[in-house]
């Protein structure tokens, strides 16, 4: 399905095995990136934290979707909001499956 986040259109279908595996791998990489955020916070420079956050979300999108959704964004909140928007869409799609095949509905 075609998605548009942060004014960037790309193809992503969480129901496709290749796409879902790429998404899962990208999520796993986020936990590694969290250490970089903690290290950046020790410098107490907001610019360092912003750079790390933007790069983290940029890497996530490229790994998960193959699209550079973040582009040349210079605002960490814009990058974070793009990430949250994407995760919300993926979460809603996952709920379609969970709801469709719930124990109550199957019986």
C-alpha cells in the first residue's frame, strides 16, 4: 500500500513478509540507538541530542521501508512525529488481523 508520511510517498505493507521483517529489524535497531541517545544526553547539548534523534529515525525509516522519510529534516520533533505516525498506521493494521482472528470471533 502507498503511504505518505512527512510529505514522502512510499510503498509499505505490514502484511507482506519482507516488509514486516524489515520493520521488525528496524525496531530492533532502535534499542541499540537508545544507547546513543543516552550518551548524547550526557553532553547536555540539545543539538547533540537532536542530531542523534534525527539520525535514529532516518535510519529506522530507511531500514523499515527503504524510503528516506526524514530527508534533510532539522527538527527532532518532526522526525519523531513521523515515526509515531508510521507506528500508529502499522499498529492499526496489526489490529485488523488480531481482531479478525480473535478467539471470540472464530467460534
